[in-house]
């Protein structure tokens, strides 16, 4: 008697199913119970995907808390609107808003910096980007000398690519290790090694270490700005892969950068937990630098607070994706009791703010001054002058340091939007009340580390050896 042919994965695909982890269990059940074809099709109904979700025909309504004051700003806002109009057609979206410091951050259809997008039951990794939990922390050192604080902080921090060597690493608390090991998005050894190595590092770009004095009290304050470094970037990469698998099943029309992970899935629950662990790591990343500085100067910490401005915040089944926007509403950060921080540029005060949720701000404020043009465009606009002359003019009276010892003019004040305009529009659109200002004394940034990047030196040496 001829043995009945076993059903295999190709049969399931032929019947219209997309390969998935349930295939193994389903095939075992079908073949062990020798189901007829009608019984098989009836059994497989439970695995049928719902109809694909189309993108909205027109963009969901969103608020624009931004006004142009120059031709350059008009061009910038037009680009922001163009990309938001595509983002807001994503099927999961409920509402959105745009801050005065907004600027494009990738291909059309990518959430702009200064954008907030609210979705239902969906986490969009592309809407928090690779710099997960980019955030700011302030420590009040009382009447400490600002130069002493800046010098000590310079010895305590690390800018540029890579991380710390083993003998220079900060203590990695057991609670952090346990959290990483408990989550399948974070528990591989590579992620844990990067988490250890990058603790106490600030990266590059617009990240900084700033020292200034409170306008209200005269106290010296240290403020750091950075995100989750390589460990966050690793999670983002994994999250995008998972989100894209769901996109292929649920909404192939949705652009890849706006793919999502449904929260009510195992993957969604695990990814949400991973985000909270990254948040914990990032807060620790700020704290170790601040604590080391306090220890070096032998100064007591009078106050400390922090907030992220690049994260996903949950309110019941709604997820607020803030790509460069400061959360004002307490519901987003129930563990944070202090005011919020909004840096502008190295020559301007850091604003200490609070604010109320309104229909147009959705509970958020700007995260800084933003840009009207790209780094490359800004450098081209200054090409008729030397880097040194530009630096001297824009940092007069300040102790400005670049960790790589190479000036990066794309991080000088003129590279950013006019700070006075951003502040005026905060007031105009009800985006936070300024309680105090940290008047600048000095600042450390990565600088143009690529100019003398280690691999360039190795490449030159290799080339010379061949000659």
C-alpha cells in the first residue's frame, strides 16, 4: 500500500501562506493526524492573515508649531511638510505634531527631527531611529568653579567612535547585566560587550558636555547630551528587521522606514521591554560621567534631573514616537520629578522648562535649535573663511573644546537655527515655560574626528609600505 505523501512547507505556500515560525507546528499536526485536504484547509484558517492594511489615501491631520522667518527656513519647512505628509499616511497613525526646531532626517517619508507621531498598538523603530533614548542630564554642583568642573569632566568623558578599553571601563552594575540577559533582543554577548565598552562614552555629532551657571542661583551646572551609543544602534537594527517582517505581512504598501511591530505580539512585548532596558542603560551612561566628575572635584551634588527627547512613550494603547522632541507631560515619564532641559547651541543658554499638554503640542516641546541646512551645506557656505577664524568669532569668551582636537564648524552656533526664534516660537505655540537658564561657560564635543580617523592613518601606512 502506497504511503500517503506528507504535506510540506511548499504546500502551505502554494495555498497562500507566508513562511513563518508556526509552519513547523502546523505541519507536524497535519501530518501526524493525517488530515484530509478539506480538514487541512479548515485547520489553517486560524493562521490566515487579515487583509493587508493600505496606507491612508491622504495624510492624517497634524499640527505645525513652526513659522518661517527667512527663505532658508521656508525651504526647510516645505521639506518637513513633504516628509510628514508621507509619514502621516501610515495605517497605524492617530495624530502628530511638529516642533519649531524641525528639519528633515532622511528620505521623504522619514519622520523629521522635531516630529511627534502617535500610533495605536504599534511601535515603529524607524520613528525613534538608531540613537535610541538620546537624552540630557543636569547636575547642580553649587558654587564650584566652572573651569574646575569642565576640566574634571573632560577627564571623565569620552567622545568619538568606539568605546573604552578594558582598563578604562566604568563599573557595569549587576542589575544592568541581569536586565540585558533577560531580554532576547539584548542578551547576545556582542550586545552586552558593547554595553560594557560604551558606558561612559558620548559619541559624536551634536552630542556634548556643557558647563554653565544658573541664571537664577549662580550655581555651576554640568549638562551632558547623548544617547544609547552602539548598544541602542544594535537594538534598532534588530527591531527594524522584525518590523519589516510584520510590514511584509500586514502592510506591504507602507515604506520600510515606517514599518512597525504590533505591541500585542510576543515580539512587541519583548521590544518594548528592550527599550526600557536601553533607557535604564542610557541614564546610567550619563550618571557615571557626572558621578566621576563629582568625585574628581570633591563636590557634593545638590540636584540632578534628566529627560530623553528621542524615544517612544506609552499611554494605554497609544505610542508617542518623539524624534527629537522633549516630553512635557508627566504621564510620559512618571519616574522623573524634575523640570525638562532644552539645549540650543554651545553659545546659548540651556533652557530649564516645564509645560502643559495642549491640543497642538500633544504633551511635547522642542529638543533644541535644529538645523535649516545639512552639515555639508553649512560647511560650503563658510568655505571662503578659515576654520580657525570662524571658530574664534563664534566662540568668543567661551571655553570650547573638541575632544579630537579638530574643530568641527558644523557644530558651531551658526550651523543651527536662530535660538531667539526658537524661543519666541515656543512661547507663541505654548511649548513650555522657561523656569531658569544655564548660561554657558564652556563645552566639549567630539569635533571632526574623521579628519584624523585611526583607519586613515593605517591606510596611509599600508600604502607607504607597498611603495
